[in-house]
C-alpha cells in the first residue's frame, strides 16, 4: 500500500470503494504489530480518509455496534471463525 500511495492520493487515484473497503483493516495497524511511521504514504492516506465526515460516522457506528461483544465468547467465535464452506 505504501508504494501504491507514493504517487497518488487514494488507492485507485480518486477516492473510491477501494479506500472504503481498506480503511477499517488499515486502521488496525497497531493491533497488527506495525509501526505506521515506517509507511509515510499509507499514514498520510489513512489520516486523509479517516478525516472524511462519512468515514468518521461509519467508524463511530462500527465502534458503537461492537460495544458489549465479548470476542472470547465461544458463541461469538463460532460465528466468526467456525463457519465452513458449503457445497451447492
């Protein structure tokens, strides 16, 4: 991502669904054990995208919806990680 963003403001050049799809994952850089300062173009992109009003609203809503969910609860983990592909 850092190389991709070196010469463009957003992932696909203009702000697009690609940026929207990636921002939630990219925002977890700290949980992933990364140092955002090692990726200056990605850091700039993340700050730019997160500053957009609609992104702020979406991220706030996501945080609100996750409140009270115990990620260690076996029922929660079964929904997130226990699914298997089904044949048609």
